[in-house]
C-alpha cells in the first residue's frame, strides 16, 4: 500500500494507539501523520491536549472522522466548562451521577461539532458483575478440549441469568441517557454510535440494542460495531460475531477494526486470530472505519495492519 492509497482511503487511526504517550498532542498527531494517515478518531486524550487540539489538527491537515466519548478520558488540567464526575456512568440508577455522565457526553458532542467529526462513539454503561468476565475466559481456556466445558457453560449461564435479573434499573437509566444524548446530537448535527460492548455485564446486549433504537426513534442514534468485542462474545457463546452486523446493518454508522487473540484485542490486523475477511462483506460502504489499536503495536505493525485492511476491502473509500 502506498501513502497515497492510505491517505485517500476512508481509514482513520485512533489516537488510542498513543494513549500512554506523555507527549503533547502535536507529537501524538505527528506519529499518526507520519504513517500516512489523514483521518483520525480522537480517543483517550487528556484534558491538557484540548487547548491546542484544533490548531494541531489544522497544521497537519488531519480530518477528525469520529470522537470516542468521553473527551477527554483523563483530566490532568481543569478547563473551563469541563464536566466532572464519572463519565462512563450513563447507566447509573443514581440520577445525579447519571446526569453528570450525560453532561460529559454532551461536552464530547460539542467538540465533535466544533471539529467537524461525523460521529461520536458512546459506551452506555454497565451493571456490577457478580462473575467477572475474566473468570469466564479463564474457565473457557481450561475447558478447551476436556470435560470441564460443562463447568464453563454453567458459570456463563449463571452469570447471564444474574445480569438479566438485575439489569432493570440500569437499562432504564441507559435508555434515558441515550435519549438525552441523541437529542443533543440532533441539535449539533452529529451521529451517535452505540458501541458493541466488551463485557457481558455492559449495556446494551444484542437484544437490548433494539430497545435503544426504540427509545431514540427520530434521533441520530446508530450502531457502532467493534470487531474485537463481538469476537469475545462469540468465544463466550453469547452472540455470534455476525449477528450484530446482520441484525443492525441498516443502522451501522461505523466500525472499530483490530485483531484479537482469545480474550485480548486491539492488535494490528494480521497479528491475531480474527477472521477479518469474513467480516468485510458485512460492512456497508457508508460505514466509517477506524483502526483502533493499543500502544503495544509498533509503527511497522500498524502500517502492515492498514495494508491488510486495504487488501480486504475494509479500509473504505475517502470523501
């Protein structure tokens, strides 16, 4: 893949790749620009990055395609108007806590409108999990190929039943938050992408996405697919990987692309075990594409991953 092919594709690189960098926003964006990307998703930025963000983007002629809420993810400098509280508490039954999280999402939407981003990716929250997901994966790892598979299935089914019994007030709070965020997004002409959740205790599940869309009818609230999160649900036997894409394709606004190895994800494509070729035909041409990686990936691995996505037809078209 040439620099021109990457620059003219629809593929953005998330700033999550540099989320552990102590450097200023200019250095973070330089690393992305130097690899040939001309589109970015803003994610895992500090509040100290925000004062120079717009000028740094303009200097490098980078297009902000999407923003991952909350922005910022970490407060190191208190800025005027910056919300306080738990930015991920959109499903908290405590109304004051939930309202604080909604304020943070609105702040993020305002930044998206200011920077010309087309979408904001949102996590709708979670309920406390009696059985940690790590425990389920540990049991699944031990069960592979032997009789302990029954122990895993029993633990998974028990965990899902516990979630179902306790979800009521959390789901209701999440739906209220989705509606309020969607109303603000409509005013700002920004799309909201409700992301596939990583943990079984998070909201929404595959079925609960239908409730989200019903609660936000008439508002720009859509689905954002995360390949690695869907892969984890497939491995746990919670939902087939393709189920999200086939069931909600009409509402798909964007996708996070990366590779995974069992319960670990955010690797560059080609470093893991996910069948990305099988996913390619399920993603509509209009969907936004973000390569969402962690800092363990080297620049060469990032570039090789982008090259693989281009060859698979997953990089999308610019414009």
